[in-house]
C-alpha cells in the first residue's frame, strides 16, 4: 500500500466515525412527559380563524403545455386487450413489436448489444 492509500483510508475512517458521533446525539431524546390533569383544566378554546387570499395562476409559456391534448401533433396508438391476448404478449416489447413507428435496437431483428465496443 502506498502512503496516499493509507492517508485516504484514514481520512475515510475518521469522517465516517465523526458522522456517526454527530448522529448519536440526535437519536437521544428526553423521556416522554405525561399530561398534567391541571393543564387540561386551564386550557382555553379559541375562536376559529378565517383565511382569505389570492393566487396568481401562472400558465406554462410553451404551447406544448397550453394546447389541449386533442390538438397536439402527436400520434397515439391504442392497443386493445383483445390484441394483446391474441398475440400472447408477455412483455411490453411483445406488445409494441407490431406497432408502427416502434423499432427495438438497430431495426427489426437487430442486435443492440453487438454494437458495444467492450
């Protein structure tokens, strides 16, 4: 072991020990105090408080968030449960495999893991 590794190990141990020591007082607490019956008799009931206010509604600036979903230029594909059952799909990939515009990996039948250099 080098001197640098020993110093790093010592620093790590010291900071871990300091962290544990600082957390220990936070776990200690005072014993629970019991309710005093005399305090219950001295308690007073206050009147209700009504709070009124205003709120400034800030709308998103992007038209993507302001426009209704019907007006957004995106396609939505719904795959009925009957199709899922007929194709015996067991995963999301099985369900989306025949959906237009969806391909997995490098196209249909592609090997995405074969493209990795390591």
